[in-house]
C-alpha cells in the first residue's frame, strides 16, 4: 500500500491540466499559423494522460479502501462537490450574460427534468444525449464509469477480480465503438487499463503475473487499434513511462508538483472563467496577432485560475475528501 506522495503523478497532473486549459483558451480564436498556436493544437493530449493517471490512482484508492462501499463513498466526495461548484460557476456566467446582453450565447442548458438530473449526476453525453454545459464534463462521465467498474471489481474475490478488467479490455478489440451506448466507456478504456495494470506491476508484482501481462498486452494493443486523435497512444505510453521511471528514481517535490493538487479544480473552472467570462480578451486583434502577447495573456490567465483553484481546493475539495473519509470511518465503526 502506497502512503508517500507521488510527485511525478502530481507534476503530470499539473502539466496535463495546464496544457488542456491553454488549448481551450485558444479554441475560440481564429487560427493563426505560428509556432505557438501550432504547439497548442496538441493540448487535447492532456486527456489521455489523465486517463492513464486515473487508472493508476484509482487502484491506489481501491487499495486504501476497506470495502467496496468505502471506495465508492470516497470517490463520490472526491468528484461531485467540486463538480457542482463548477456548475454553479457556469450558471453564474450564463446569468451574467443574460442580464447584461439579454441572451445566453455561452452554453446550452438542460430544459427538462431529465436533462437537469443527468447534468447533476454526470449522466450526460456520452452516456446519454443530454449535452454537457462545460466542454470538459464528458471526461468526468468516463471517470464515473471507471469508478463503477472498479467498485464492481472490489465485490469479486481477489483471485478473480482482475479478470473483469481483462475481459473488458478484450471487448475493446472485438466490439464496435459507438458514442452513445451502454459500453461507451470502451473508447478510452485502454488508457485507463494501462494505468491500472501499471499500478499492479509496480506495487503488486508478485501477484497474478498472467493477468497483469494479459491486461498490459490488451491495453497496449487497444491503444493502437482504436481510431484516436494523433499521438493519443504516444501520450499514454509517455505518461506510463514517466510514472514507471519515478518508481525507481522518485522525483522530489517542489512548487510545480504542488500545483498538481489543484489540477482538478483548474480543469473544472478553466472553461467557464477562462473561455466564457474572460474570453473577450483573446478576441482583441493585438492579442491575436502578437505571439508573445497571446502567450503572456494565456500564462496570466492560467495563474489567475490556479489561484482560484487553490481556494476551491482548500474550501471545497479538501473538506469534501476529509468528510468522505470520516463518513466511511464512522460507518465502519458503527458496523463493528
């Protein structure tokens, strides 16, 4: 069981979240051919890196959980409170635009009870046809189903548990891919599976060698079999390699690695604040046409959002995480 902080994982979270954020800052601006804008076109690669990290870290969370119920309760309080706050931020930006300009041109809002419930519970696209109100929420729906599968695996005896992951990884190679169907999560499962088996091979190398090799092979083949965006598989493999390297030569903590703590909040708020609320700055011709001004504004905006993310982490995320742990401890003691 891992108790020490993994500073490489924290650094990767910081890099991935920051790259995705700056990528999105520039998505609403007409493309201008220069080295800066060209480099940002690969910002989406932060997402597969996150999925690999998620697979790795969810196994750590599962190892720390005393039972399946503990695991899912803690995951709930890790994800949803900050998510709901980010929804409130989106709605605030929409309300501001309606009050000032008389129209909502920011993002579509659910108009039915079903749509509202789906949005509150992260059962939006790609799980359903309900559109997300924040560009990044679709990845959280994948995370939710990765959590669900891990929860199910914890209800299975340990000697059979990992066969569930192997079977799902095999299904990736034989089933057709669809954006909206019960097994939608198969599209990004290989990245999650790679992170999952990475944890087991680094920290449980003496157990279930055949299962681990099977999952590693299927996950790797899956990365190169499914039709993904360019360099998707490379981002997954680089992330895997860096975490592996860190296991043998651990990275020391520092300022940048500490920012990894705030990557989830940054991921949640960078679109409503950085794109919706402050996006007008990117539309100024002088900013668009001068690379260094564009770059400087992006870094300034990123710094502002990290300060806000720090506050959200301290006031919302961390108390919620602690409450989830306390709740499971109380429940477990009561059961005893």
